[in-house]
């Protein structure tokens, strides 16, 4: 007689209802991965993106960009690509484009923009700065980001010798969850919650806290874990790589461990150590969050997408009529929020 493989070995998340705090293609992709491990995804977007408060400042920066006023455009999320499309921005061939990671690069390419630089080894803001071409450390750089973006990227590129300008391209706003979601979390029916950014962590704490002791909190990277702890959440899991698949796999490993029922949250020292190691580049996961703080791609691994070099013609995207951006980026992303 052939012994049967325990269901927990092939479907470690069987019976687990997992809150996915982002919708769109990213949420759908994560939901499919959760199902492959036996989990039951509960998609409840907790952040969204809206038009920037200072529309004139954004318009001025984008006009200067189109007139060749910047040597580089740095794009940190697919949400920024949405803004460029909605504003019908055409970028002259004299302006080079840098993307924080392959997912953002792919979004730019899909929109009709040609990408000149994507970090190879580390799809994050830190990686972008670390691998920045040393022959390109002069000139003006425009970085359109969320209104609550951490200034780390701006300051780091400035330290290299670049003249960097930040402009708020959109706002990150909270999305209220339904009463049924609140009830499911409070009752413990939601067994785990995925945390993809600092802004998501804050919304979880604000709308759903305090969480039941048995609810596992899984963070997509050390920076997100650091932000989640700062928001008052207990962190149980940190993904090894800043990718959606890695996040779900880490949760599955946690669920499969024999003593999962008695496992305690990671303590402050563990989270701090992971955060510091990642920032130093000594850990395999990413220190920067695809979030409101520092932006990186969040669905793909470190394989890098590179676009074709600039041609001699102006490149741009097809027009978009919307000015409010929903959480439907193909990855990231972050977010990126």
C-alpha cells in the first residue's frame, strides 16, 4: 500500500484565510499563489492612489521634463507610470529613464517609454543608488513619487553629486474595509495578513487593530517589517526576497512548521537586525519598501528587465483620461504606496 502524503505537506495553507491588502493584478496574482498552497485569499484593498494635492507643481515639473529640463527621470512604481500616461507626458530622447526594478521597467515599456537603467542585483531604491552609472553622476534628476515618500532616494542621489528634484505625483490614501472584514479579523477567522508596505501596515493597525494573538502578520521585507512594528503590529514572518511569491512561500513555511501554534512574533532585536543587515547588503532580502517610504518592485525576483536604448525620437505613452489611480499596478510595487 502506498502511503499518502499529508495534505499539510502539499497544501500547507489549507484552511487558512489570508487577507490580501491590495487589489488589481497584484492582488489577483497573490490570490492565485495562495490558492496553490491551499490558502483561501480574502482580497480587501486598504490603500489607493489619488491625484496630487499640488497639481500646479506637478504640471510645472512635467512640463519642464518634456522640454528637456532634466537629464534623468527616475521612476519608482507603476503608479507613477499611470500618472505619466494620464498627463500624456512625452519624454525627449535627451532625457534618460531609470526604473527602480524590472516590474516598473516593464510598466514603462508597456506605456511606450524606453528605459535606460535598471539595477541588476537589487531591485530597490538602495540598489538603484548603489549601481547608478558612475559616468552619470552629474545633471538634473526628476523623481515623481507618492506624497508620503521617504526622502532617502532623493538624498542618496544628491550625495552622488546629482541635482535632484522631488515632486509629489500622487497621494496615497487609505481605503475603509467592510464590516464583514473587520468581524472576520476580530474573530480570528482571518488566519494571516500580508503586509506590503508601511502605509498598508498603518491602515491595518488603524482599521483592524488590535489583531487577535493567533493572527500571523507576514511582511514583504525588513523595511516593511520595521514599519509594521512601528505601527504597533506584531510581526511573525519576513519574506526572504522582496517578491510576492517569496512572501507567500514564507507564510507557507511558517504554517507548515510543527510548532506554528506556539510560535511567538519576532522580537524587536530580530526585526532590527534584519532591517540593518538588509540596509548593509548582508542579507538576501531588500531593505527598501515598495511602499510609501522607499519604493521597490514587489512581485518579481531579482532578474532584471532592461529596455532598448533610446532612439532619436521623442517617446511617450498613449493618452489616459483618468486622474485618480487605483491600486492596480502589475506588481509593485509596490508600492508602491
